[in-house]
């Protein structure tokens, strides 16, 4: 099965308290989404030099990523998604193909093309993999709660917590364990809507001091690990490895060049 999605996505980083108050103030204007309270497992693919995520962090008008996604830890026959995600001038276009995990990984790791799932989107994925020479780069998982506005079901939002990753054992069939991105209990709010949000929704966010931010889970994991590597190199040279509060790190990670220079 193949699918195409087009939408505008806005992201917001919330504290545990902001998250609790946000859901409480929305009250009965929202309902649980069709699927809610689940874990998402991803494997992001990139070049040997991390070209895709490095370009993405430069915030170009156009950027793209390729990932494998599953809802929960998959078994050999669990259906998983191969997703080509593109963003052009703030609009997200997601093209994906669904197939069993063992078929997907035979294709991605052994080069066995899944002819039985052949379609235009799979051809595009195949071209992207070969053009960039993509390989598994990082495993990333998080726990998600999903909601929809009761009278406007086209407006959906999710709250992701316990964002975690690993650089080794890049096989989602082996579990969802990983190193946490944040020590604090932060929540990532993602709002997915085809158009503007209702005024009452925006007013609640304003009252709670919830403002949009540029946030890529894969990007933050990449930058966090880059900082760790630079800290380790500094320590090996007998230099003091700097430490930052979460707020300082958020600022530094939004300015890649400063993050590298500051370590």
C-alpha cells in the first residue's frame, strides 16, 4: 500500500507542566485520535558524511529525508513504512510505501528489490537511496499521544515524549531502547493542519507561553551527539568540556555554527 500526504506542520517544545495545562484547557474540545498512546520507531538513513541532516539544519527552502517507520517494535511480518519526506517552503509532502519488515530490510540492507510492491513511490525511494548512497544512520524512538479537534478532525496534534536514540544496532526489530535526548521530561507538540488554527486554540497556546520552534528530532540527536564528540575530544586534549543548561543547549543547537564553535 502506498500513500501521499501534504500538510503544514508546526512544532513546539513544552515542559511537563505546560503539556498538562494545555490538555486540561482544551478540555472537551478535543478527542483522542483514532490511534493514540503508542511508540514510534524510526531508522533514519543518511550519507557517510551526514549530508541530508546537515543540509536540513541549514533550513533551505527545500529539504528531504528518508526513514523507515513502524508503530511499535516490529516482528518479521509486521507491516512497516518506507517514507520519503520532503519539505518545500514550509509545506510537508510525505510519500510512503508499506511492506513487511523482512521484505523491507532485505531491500534496504541486501539490495533485493521488492517487485511485488513496485509502484511510482517505491521507484522514487529507490532513486533517492541510490542517488545519495544512503545507509542506516540512527535509530530514533519516542512515545506519542495523539489527538484531534472534535469538530475539526482535519486538525490533529501529537505530544511526543521520551525521545531516545542509538547509533549502534540499527534494527528496529531489536527493541526500542536508546539514550534519552533530554534529561528533563520535555514534550514535543506537533500540530498538523491543512489551514489556520481556530482562534480559541491559538489563545490557549498564547496564555501558556507556547511558541513555535524549529525542531527536527533527527537534527537534535545529530547535534547532541556532535557536541558529545567535541566534548570528548576536548577532554582528551586536557581541555575543559563545557556543560550547558537545557535552555542554553536549545539556543546553541538552533545555531549550528555557534554550537560547534562554542565547544
